[in-house]
């Protein structure tokens, strides 16, 4: 997320925190309840990923609204986006690879075979998960950045962006393929429609045409009730709720600005939380998993896991991610 968007729109920071915490809760619940006969009580983690995708579309639109088209704009945009997500992701991925090399039993599969490491580092789609599992979403993010850069390539590039996202998304939705053709699943994915939803939210915000807050709230209610009764496509259910949530928070920005600034740390550290939580969740879940563990202990473990993940994420953001991004930002300002 650009600094401009982060400083101007507090609601988006809060949404980033919500998205990250739902993903952490989903994964922690799944791992902790895995050995029981009970279902995961927090089964909305996919909403967090879809909300992140919608937010990406929204923020990219807002952060480039005053950018003049041209080659230099494209190069600057892609460089900044790549360097925003890569340092922390590579650091954690390499750390996990080194750990798997030392203690192979920590991995369920041979994570370092068949070029798995370099594919993970280069964000290539794979039949198996990347070494850092959540890296699969970064592959979609990078592809979106490439498509969105068309907006900065020429004056009417926005139409190329909209056409590309709409076409790729609809093809992926109507003509899905299994995991045997990884690149097809990456390019032709309904997730493209969620990025497009975010762009639409950004356009409405930019043109000051946000609907009444009751409209997106009603949409969330309708989608939630309908989704509980019939199976809706993921992008319709969670993408729609994500887009509606963005409209609500944008409309209530004045209220969001009253939130204590200390809470904004949750948004600032959300990327670190998203990347680091799964290794932590896996370790803690191994300690508390078991048939004899009661519901109270599982819930306690769930809350404790989320707290530990957030503490580690804030430390990781403050000690590594923020200083690295500040250094990169200073160097890029001298180049561009």
C-alpha cells in the first residue's frame, strides 16, 4: 500500500488488519482443531485473502490517480511494488528453506526438490504450495501489478486494465482448470474480478460518488444470508463482501479517524503478520493438538496463538520491514 493511501485513508489500514486477522484465525483454528471431531469454528479465512485482493485494486487506483502516463511511470510503479513485497517474503522463505534443510521432518514434503526454492522466490505458480504457503497470493498480486501498469503506459491504458481483468477473470470463472496447468490458473483466475472490484471502489471514492453506507451494509447482509443457504462462487461471496466492506469504511472515514493511533500499528504490521503467521501457527498447534484437549483449551490456544503471531509480526515490521522499506524508498527517490 502506498504511503499516500495509508496516511490519507485510515479505514483502509483498519481493513488490512481485519483481513490479516481473519486469515490468521482461519489457519490457527484449522490447525488447532485438526485432531478433533469438531469443525473449525473460524472458517472465514478465505475472506481475508479476497479482501486483500480488493484492497489492492482500490489502493493501486488511488495511489496512481495523479501519476502521468509514460515509460518512467511504469518502471517506477513496478519497481516500487516488487520491492515492497519481496524483501520480507524472501527473508522468511529463505529462513524456512534453511530450517527444512536442517530438520527435514518439519516439512510434509520434500520442499527443496525440483527447483521448488527458486520457483517460490520468483513467485512462479506451482502444483504444490510455495515454501512459504501464503506466497501463492503474492503471485496473483504481482500479475495484477503487471496488468495494472498498463494504466500508466498510455492515456487510455485504464481501458486495457479493465478489459484484461474482466476477460481473464470471466474465463477463469466459466472455464476453470485443475492444478495441472499452473500458469492457466494464475492468469485466468476469478481473483482478477476482485482486483477489478477494488478499482471500482477506488473510482467511486476518487469521483466522490460513494453510495450511502446503508447500500453496502445491505449488500453484506444479503450476500452473507444467501451464501449460508446456497453455494456462491468465491469471488461473488467473499469478493462482494470485501468490496462492500471497503465502501463502508471509505464512507465512515471520519469515524475511522477517531480510532487511537496505536491501533493503526495492526494495519502497518499486517503484511508481516500475513507472511509470518503460518510457521508460528504450525509450531504452536503441534503442542496443543490432541483428542483429549477440550474446547476451552482449544479456544485459549487459538487466542494465544493470534496474540503471539501479532507480537512477532509487530517486532518483525519494526525491526526489519519498516527500516528496509525506508532505506529502499530513499534510494528510489534518488533514481526516479
